[in-house]
C-alpha cells in the first residue's frame, strides 16, 4: 500500500486526503456507459472525429474512441455529451 501511495500523482493524493472526487480535483473525464446503446462523457475538450461508425473525443490526457453503428451525438454542452447508437467498443488512447 505504501508503494502505491508513493506512485500516485500529487493531485490524486490531495483528492484522497480531502475526500474529494478525482474528476473535480484533477479534471479527469467521467465516462458513463448505459448498456450498449448510450455513453455520457463529462469533462472533455472537444470532438476530433465524428462519423456514424467512429467518434473520437479529446479529454485532458487521452482520447476516447467509440466504435459502432449508427453513432450520433445526441447533445453536447461545454461539460458533457451524450452519444447513442450501437456501441461495439470504447478505447482510451494516449
């Protein structure tokens, strides 16, 4: 356990010590998957690619790739988006 704590980033340590959510302290993205037909992404930076079979979303540290069929962005705001369709895979890429 001590070894794990030493390898944690300072933001993670602060979040753990203050009992705060990591998405608030570190700006981490929150990805909520509802079955195979709906995904909500919070704390994203932008949409990189958008087709009916691939949606790539840029987050603070990574890209999120959603592959599937009939994909569409139902709505998006500055903070969150909802993607629907037949989602086959979700990847987190550097």
